[in-house]
C-alpha cells in the first residue's frame, strides 16, 4: 500500500510550506498554527529528522529529532519516511508514521520542508496543500540571512545557493505568499488555511 492511499483518506489535512531559509517561514508557520488554535482548529507542526548538528537554542525532539547518519540511513532502508531530502551533506526527513497518526486523529499537519520533499509529498499525497513563501527580493533575503548573525560567510553563501535552488521551484506550489510584512503575510497564510479546511 502506498502512502498516497494512506494520507489522502485521513481526517486531517496535510500542508507543505517551503521557503528559502531566512524567508521567515518558521515564525509565520508557528504564528498561523497558534492563530488557528485560537479558533479551536488543531494543526501540528511536524518535527523532522535531521543529521545536521543542533544550532544554539535548538532542542532535540522540539525543533528536530537530531540523529546520526547511520540512524537516518537505517530509517530510509526501512521506508519510514513520508519524504526525505539530502541537502549538501545533511539529511532531512518526515516520519510517515508520525504524520499519519496526527492525520488519523483529525489534526492538520504542517510540514516545513524543502522543494525536494514537497515534490515527493505531491506524488504520494496529492491532496496536500502546498504553499511557497517568498522573500520580497533576493537582496532582502541576503540582508535577513546576515542579520541573523549566526553563521559564517561560507554558510551564508551556501544558504544563498540553496535559496536560489528553492526559488526556482516556487511555481510548482498551489499558493505563493510574499513575506514583505509579517502581519500581512500571516493574514494571507491564515486565509489559505481557512479556505482549504
Ligand atoms: P535548516 O537547516 O535551516 O533547519 O533547514 C534547512 C532546510 O531543510 C529548510 O529549507 C527546511 O525547510 C528543510 N527541511 C527541514 N526539515 C525537512 C524535512 O523533513 N524534509 C525536507 N525535505 N526538508 C526539510
């Protein structure tokens, strides 16, 4: 049985949100989940598995499940991922079982994943709603990445290269939102969730 059959008939709805990092995706996603909760609608932010090292302040099991490459590759071999991607030397993936559990419970699940993962979800769960969040411009994205101050120049250059890669796939998504002002983008994102409930 494929995951497509699994996810599509479940009670909750699956959402995919992608954006170049530094695009404000995580804050927007957390804010929309909080806002929907005020109306009684439960949406879960899926916690991905990754082989990258935790950044300062990140908590295992909250921001990511941080695992070794051996563990991640064993999970791939057992078919445990709804989708996964390799970005440079790091793996990122979404647990199929965890996602299905929440969907079965009638809760919406929000995946914050890259374009490679989004393409796999589109194949396996065609009813998923996919949303791409764009920075107002590439210059603004670069400014935001530098303002974070958490990474060295090489890492920033790598993020910019990843961002270009990500932006090249924006047209594949059901919806695109420009994150020019946080509140405006949040309103737009909320409306998409309301429309697709
Ligand atoms: P970061 O290292 O900044 O936390 O994330 C880098 C990129 O990996 C982001 O674009 C994020 O959306 C993506 N990502 C995070 N988790 C997953 C996942 O489970 N699957 C896929 N395909 N991408 C992910």
